[in-house]
C-alpha cells in the first residue's frame, strides 16, 4: 500500500511511503501463473524466473508510488481498451493491458496460447497514457489566478477537453460497496466483460488440463499445485462477478456544469440480457472444475463445481430485484418481468422438457423456490438449511484480493470512500428500492408449483422425490 500524509490546508503531500507485506512474491507468482500460463511457458514452474517476478513487482511498486504522488484508483481505465486489441502485438507492446497503472488490471488473461510468440505483451504498462495526463494535470502550475476556485474552473476545463479528445482520459472511481457501473470493476480488462471472460475461462480450462504435467518437479507435496488449483477457482469466481456487473446497474460519469457527458446512462438492454444468459451458460458448464485427477491428490473436501454454482446463484437469483431499481431509467429498459422470465426458464427448463434432473438442477430449483418464498415474505417452516442446500463454501477472495489501501470496513452508515476520492451517490436516494411486489413474486412460485404438479406424476426416482418434497413444503407454507 502507498499511504501519504497531507496538509489539509493546502493539499500538499508532506510525507509518503510504500509498504510491501512479506508474502507479496507468492501473490505475484500465483497471478502470473493463473492469468498467463496458457500463453507463457516461462511461468509453468514452481520457481518463476527472477526477471519476470521482478518485472511484476515493479508494476506493483509503481502503482503504490502513484498513491504517494496523490493519485487515486482509476478502475475505469482498462474498459477503454477493446478486448481484441489485447491480442494485438502492436497494441499491447505500446499500451499494455490498461491506460493507467492506477487501475487493477493485472496480467493479460485474454491472451491465447501462441500469442506471446507473436509478440503480445502480457503485463501492464510501466506508465500508461492516462498516467501521463494525470501527472500533467496534477503538477502543472496555474498562474494568474487569485483563488483555488478560479484555478478549479481552469483545471476542470482541462478534464472536459481531454475526455472530448479521447475517452481514455475518463476517470472511473473504485466501487467499494458493490458494482453499479460495469466499466469500473476491479481486476478486469477490456471493454466487454462477456468477451474477455470467454477468453479467460477458455484459458482456465486449458491451464487446469495441463496443471499436473506443467507443475510436478519441485512440488513433491502437491502444495503448490493445490494453491494454484484454488487460484483457478477464485479467478473463475472473479470472472463471474465481472459478467454479473453488467446486469442491474447504470453508467456513471463524474460531470460538472457545462460537461457534455451525461451524469448517468442506462446499460443497454441487449448488454444486460447477454450478461445474464452468459451467467446461465457458465453455470451449466462447470464439470471441468471437479478434476478428479487433481482433487484426489489434495487434502480438499467437497466439490469446486458446487461451490461456484452456489456462489453464482447469489448473483443470478436477485437479478429481477436489482433490475427493477433502474427500470424506466430510459426508454426500452431491461425490466424485472423480463429478468423473472429469463431466470424462470433457466431454472425450470429441464422440468419443462420432462428430463431427469441432475443434482445441480435439483439444487438450483430448491434454492429458487426458497429464495422466492423468503423474498415474498413467507415464513418457511421446516426449511433447515434449504436456502442453499448446505451452507455454500465461502470463496476466499485472495485474488480479488490484493488491494492497496485495503482495510476500510464496509459499514452501512459510512459512505465516505477514501480510495475513490468521492463517495458513491445513488441515482435517486428517494426511489432506489425494488419495485417488485409480493404478488409479482408469488405469481412465479405458483407457476413453478403448477409445473411440478404436472411433471411429478411421470417423473421417477430422485427427480420425483425432489418434486414431491418441494410441493409438500409449498403446501405447508402456503396454507
């Protein structure tokens, strides 16, 4: 981290330091492997070469020194780079993965096998295009003014003019209390979360399939491979949050009087639906996580697949309620009704088709019913741990993870955000509540109940028992 001490009367930085904790090398090594091993043969080892670790450490230190110079996190920086450009040798050699070292854009997880040999750069820039502008803006003296207010008018116009010239100069503050603007997410790269994540997950599958053959020498106890395996699961969880951030929010810009950017704008309906559909796709394609060849060698219990699926449901099932907060922001909004229908069809598609359910599908339907019941305000008798089947394993977000200036507690009564520089303001603090009624939710419970009644008669085995159990629970609680 890079704290500083500032004279509150003038803003002058009086003293600043960079602190490195003892195990940062391990973190950097895990980042390099999990995010770039698909493209970089040099990181497929227990001991990554010193020059590579040193280069990554230099990146971390540069970020912290940026704080010492007074710079805040710019989490929106990397969203100005097209995803496809991150596979371009010419582009990445010039710009790296982000226009700002003050972003959390680590390494190039979009790069594919063979890209490094073509010249694609896998690391962030030493000093980005936004950083050059930031140095100039912060440290260029303004002469012939009589007050800080007069100076602010001039320096404010510098920002307005710069953004008109190139969107790379737009600042995207860090979102500590949840994602509203998908452009300003941490640990992401590229201008399209879905496209970048497709590349990222493809690479994670490739790395998982080769982990055993790449890492064996020097890892007799399997400790390093286990650590990397957990890192892969955590990286996947992070990709899920990137995609989920595109549903149920809005675009936010810092503006002043006379600026041409809107203060806020709707996330296009097509983008939100694409993100939600992709979450469904990810959820249904997680068998590769339960790699028995590796899991049998680790002192790990449980199923990584089920852990991630339970984690994903925290982002999928509440979507209609999140969407409803911003419904009607502009014409052709993504509506709660559309989200409810998409999720209902996702959850109950195998039942509608009359198929025998898998364990994952039964768990999904059970969680859907209990979440809807609780949301509608019904007291659920005899539910036990039914909301999530069993309490889901909590992802240790190490890789979300290393955040400088970390440690501020998230409290409902504290809105000041020293990391971003400005507190987050809701779009309209008087109407930021879900517009979904109890009747809206009950309609989908009744629809699911009717469907299960129709299908239970022809079902068999565990599928039949699953339907009968849920129907019994609904009968008890809906009297």
